[in-house]
C-alpha cells in the first residue's frame, strides 16, 4: 500500500466526544464534531484505498461512479475500506473489500492490519433497474469493538489489536449469499447496531421482486434480531398492487392535462441500497423504504427500539413545483406540454414525489429538535431532488428544492441550528428528461454550499464554487491546470463535516477540499490530487482536528498549525 507522507503538526489536546465512528459521526448522522478542525495548510499523510480507479473512470466515461466509506477515526486509530480482487466493468462483485487499520505513529500513519470480508456490494443494474454507481461498504467502531458488513446479511466483529475475526453475527438461520447487507452500519449510544439487508432474486435482482428485506438490530451483547420491511411499512402498496409509473410516450410530457401513465406492479417494500438508519435521542430508528419496482412510492419510516412500527409517512404528492414553476413555461423550450397543469411532475402528471433511488447515498438525519431530514430524488427539477422535513411524530413539514445524494450536516448554534447541504444547479440533465431536444438546459449552471434555517424557509448563506481550473498533481509534485469550467465545479460531497466553531468542510470535483465559516465565507482550501467527476464522498474530523477527505480513490489527511485561535463567526445567525 502506497503511503505519501508530508508533515504533522503539534495541536491541542483532544476534545471530548469528537471521535468519528460511523456514517455522519453520530447515531443521528449530524456530521458535527466537538473538535476544532485544523487549518487546511498541508497534506499530512495520504494513501490509496481503491486500486481500480483508472479502470472505474474508464468504465464511467471519465467519471468515478463509486461510493466510499466515511473515514473512521478513534483517537490515533484510523479505519478505512480498501479494495482488492479483480475489476470487472460489468459486475463490481468481482472485487473484494477489506477493512484497514492505521495508527498515527511518530507523525505518520502506520499500517496495523488489513482484514478482508466476504461482503459483496448489491448487484448492479440489470436492465430493469438497480444502481449504476457502486454501492457503499461501511464499517463502524463502538464501545464493544470494530464491526464490518459480511456475506449473507451478517456482520463480523474484528479484534481491534490484531484484525482477527472474533465472531460472525447472523440474524438468519444460515448464510445465504443472495442476502446482502446494504448501506452503512449504525450504532446507538448504548452499543446497539442497526443495518439493512435485502435478499434478491439472483438471476434478475431488479427485474424480479426481492425475496425479502429487513431492518436488523444487534444488541450490545451481540444478539441479533430482525423485522421485515413489510411489517414496518403498514399502509404502503402491497407487492402485487399497481403503482403509477412514468410516461413512455413522445415528449414533451404530460401527453395531455388529464393523461395517466401506465401502472406496473409495485413490488415489495425495501430500503435504498446505501441507507444507514439514524437513531434519535429516544431510541427511535429512522429509515426510508420504497417499492422495489417503483421509487415514486417511497416513505419515511420510524421504528421503536423493539423493532415494532412507530409511524410511517409517505413521500408521494408532496411537491407542487413542477410544470410552469421550476420548469420553464408550458409550450416553451424545456417546458411541459402546452396546457399542462401547473405544478405537476410531467413524468407522471401528479404532484411531485420524493424518491428513494439506489444510486443515492442519502441517509436520514435527526436534528436537535427531534425532527428528521431526508434528501430525496426528483428528476423534474433538473435532477436536484428535494430536502424533505418531518416532525418527530411523522408530520410532513416541508421541503427545500435540493436533496439529491446528500446527508446534510447540522450546525448547532445558541438554541437553534442550521442545516448544511450542497446545492448543485445542474444543466447537463436538462429540465425534466434526458432528451436535449425536449428538455434543453434553461438556466445558468452554478454550484453552492447552502446553509438553511430549521424550517428550510430561509437561506442563511450560500458559498459558490468559482474555481474554473481543472488541475492534476504531477509525479514530481507540481500541479498543472487548465481553465475549462467557466461555471465552477460540482460539489462532490454526500456528508459534510462541521467543526465546533461552525466551519463546514466539503470536497469538490475540482480536487480541492474547502473550509467555509459560519457566515458562508471561505477560510481555507487545499488541492489534493485530481479534478474528477465522481460519485459523492464524505469527510471526517478527528479529535485533534485533522480533516480526512477523499479524492480519486485516495484518503488524504489535511491539517496544520493554528495561526490564530479559532472562533465562531456569529453574523448571519
């Protein structure tokens, strides 16, 4: 394994409650650390964890369509996925996944062990549906040990010192390779672990209905239990029920103001492939569910700690911002067909639905007030999706018109908080469809990091990507650039990190990592390796403020000495 060492700086003592042990740092997935992040001065160390990046980029037509784990940091210990095996562009299950343990020793990361798992990513797109981005492998650390996903819907506990497999925890009667652990593992404050599992029809995983889907709980003693998604989603369509699909007729859509698309079997309820359950302060488990054949029928789901249903809220018919609203006027370029009803999604002629799709890595976030946020997908608003907001009792509270593939971070301040999200104004997807003739771009391309009020009604600040330079680091360490992005770069982050002073840390497709203060002003940036279109990646902050970020299959640790004592900028809050 190749290591790149630059330098390490002496910093202040570790902050309490600052470890980053799972997706989103804590059981609520807030992404906020009690540590003060170090300035983005230097690359302290780096190592490659994905040896197939060049093959993956070639297969992706120049983009890296792989979801990666959040770096796990506990004191001086760092746990990160690594990949091996054989690359097969048609099926990522030819690869193997490992968990690597490194430790800071004398100012650099030293390998401790690398342990393979028999876990496989869920099957790829089969022509009838499924993901085109490689799903995420994601371990966790809690007070009881180190755990990682394994085959057959199981997880394994790994000895922290040696890397040896301590035990396999199996909620099923046997190990059946058609059952996949899907999405990151989550641990609550009491050491209970929660995760999702899906059993596919092996030959046609998305063209055929799933054979089962479960929410699994492993208690602090290592005893596993499970509940079927069919049991925690009462009131949702049954597998054999008919669900409205999208139009397949000639564009523009809808074909007429009263048109109704064909209906298809809904399929069984199951989670999205990259969903980590979130755990509220009272132990409530939050996840999302969708109909296997139709993501337009998705729900936010709350489950009691004993795995009984608490409430479920549909994401259907929640938006009224389609035709003639976000989309250009009916009958004009990029607009819906003349005469279409204002506000509908042109693809199905109903009010917009929040969709749980398998290429997203959005996960529920529980805010300090107990409400829940989820970044859902919608195509008709330029592929931006919607950030959806639910009360602690499941009441739908509203939305903001960006939610695609983002687990937002929480920035607590005073008696309130802000929600930190990316907001990419895409143009390549056109307005509501992929046909350039009927859905041409109809607005400026722009890319923002946005801070929102708890109600999502107020944009508190926005930080815009203004870099136009595509850069790469040469073998001799120099950097070469060309100006080819006049409108800036997409933010390639799916889970921002926020430090104790309200500074937000995000990575961008321009190959830089950025620090943004609590008023929306940049306070630092650092180039990593390569400007690259990519599936989205998370960041972490350790207890002494080192920032862990990712670019082109390489984990970079960034930091430096504080020139002046950090403080919170309160303006704007």
